C-alpha cells in the first residue's frame, strides 16, 4: 500500500460551508468562550480547562460522562495561520488517541468554506486493527457495534 | 476488594477493542481469537479477562470448547454512549454551524 492511500484511509474529512464571514467563523472556532458553546454533544457540558491558542500551546477540554468519569480531549497546536488554518494534535481519551486535526478556513465572499480533517493515529496505534483490515480503528468497531445494537432493538 | 472494572478503561486499549470487534459478529474460542494477534496467547487471554471483568464479554461452554461472546446489554449501554467517530464530528460541526449563525446575528444586532 502506498503512503497516500494509507493517509487517506486514516483521514476523516468533513466539509461545510457556513453562511458567515471567515472572521466570525474563525472567532467561533478559536475563542474558548465560544468553544464551550458548541463542543459538547447536545445535553452535555464541556469545561475548557486550558486554552493556550498559539503554536506549541496546549488546549484541554473536559466533559463529565454519565458514569462519573471525565472525558478528556486535549492537544497541542502545531500550525496557526490567522483566518486560514489550524493544525493541532489531539487525544480523546478513552476513544481515540494520537490524531491530528486540521481545520482550513476559506473566505468566499460573505461565506466561509470550512474543511476539517482528522488524521488517525500513527501506524503503531493502528497495528492491531490493520492486521485485520481495520484502518480507522475504532470507527469500524463502532459500526459493527451499531449494527448489532440496531438488530437488538428490533 | 474492587473487582468491578471500569468499562471505559477496558476499551481504552487497542487490542481489547480489536477483540471486541472480532467477537461482536460471532462467539469465538480463545485459540481462534489469539490467532488474530501477534501477542502471546497469555497476553490475549489477559485482555479477555479484563473484558470479562467489566461485563462486556461472557463465556459459554460448548462441548469441550469455551466460546467468548459479547454481552449485548452491556454493549448497548456502551454503544449508546459511544457514537461513531464520524457521526460525533458531524454533530459537532452541526452545533458549530448553528453557533456561527447565532454569533453572526448577535454581532449584526449590536
């Protein structure tokens, strides 16, 4: 398998166009008081523990889970280009560790094209999954779980 | 003595997640599971033990063989909480999109 294919199979990409100027989209994505408003799934709360928005700076968000533990998301910014792009490492414990998140902002008049990549983990992390043909690690496991759960609900 | 294992701790390990992925489709013998991994049988067996301790995996005897299988109720509890990664991000970006529009409107009304 060549490197590009491998990278693609490890990358989740989501594209959106927001009906708002890039300055507002950038602000909503990068300011902690805004992040706290949209990061958590509906019905859950997120606490911005740390938010050091500069290259080499750390961010850490904490979400209380139903079982009393905290679901921690954290990472370190590696690239920040104002109004254009942000790269950061990210660990989502316990689900997905060692991913890179890339966010691209593109001004289109009064709208903003937004591209979001999550590049999954290192080869090391994927090794057990790769052996069985799973490239997204958790993703395929969860698809199977979901299929099973749906069949249980019938 | 604390015997009950935390389910999230149990699935934090990639090998254990791989084991779940395997036996979610069909019950398997310890040998069949171990064959799928590079690690020793003992290591795989320890992972299965952790999964059993948190209730995610149960065993049943069939003839002379032991089969490991997923415990559906426990799995459902887990799956209810753990949404697929992509879906999680789709929803998060939906949230974000709604919020961006709210923020835009707020700024325009100032």
